[in-house]
């Protein structure tokens, strides 16, 4: 089965984003099935693995609670923030592969890609 990891870098402050809540969902049509919730550590990586190599082929979403994170950093944000949540939807096609989905995050933009 496929495995999944992520990490989050705060590009405003130039450091890993500690304390971002990350949720994993499986998406089937219009249904979202909650699978896991964790939080990032001082290295911007989940304190608990997102999965244990048990992901089937399919469509998934990682939801990063960016608004709460930036509020805690003391960054002055509009109300509501531009990005309250960042949702990254991606597909897993190779059940034997590892998927790494990093997030480079600021209050007004983000970038993601398939890492290694």
C-alpha cells in the first residue's frame, strides 16, 4: 500500500511551520472521508505519521489550517484571513510508492509539489 508524508515551510518567517493542524481525507465523488488529524512539529513535519503505508489508490486531500497558524505567530491578518485553510487534492495511483506532499506557505500564497 502507498505511504504519505508532508512538511510545511513558513516562507514569511523563513522556517519550518510548527503547530499547523493537518487533516487527511479520502475523496470519493462528492464524499470526503476523514482519515487522520495531526499537527506539525518544530521541523514542520507531522508529529504522527499520516498513514502507515495503508493507502489505496484514489483521490486524497490534505487540509492545512493556515489561518490559525498565522494568527498564533502574531502576523496581522484581515478578518477573515485570505487562507483560512489550504486544501491540496492529489491522486495516488501507485500503491507501492511513497508520496510526499510538501507545502511552502505564506499568508497570501502557497506552493506544493510531489516531493520524494
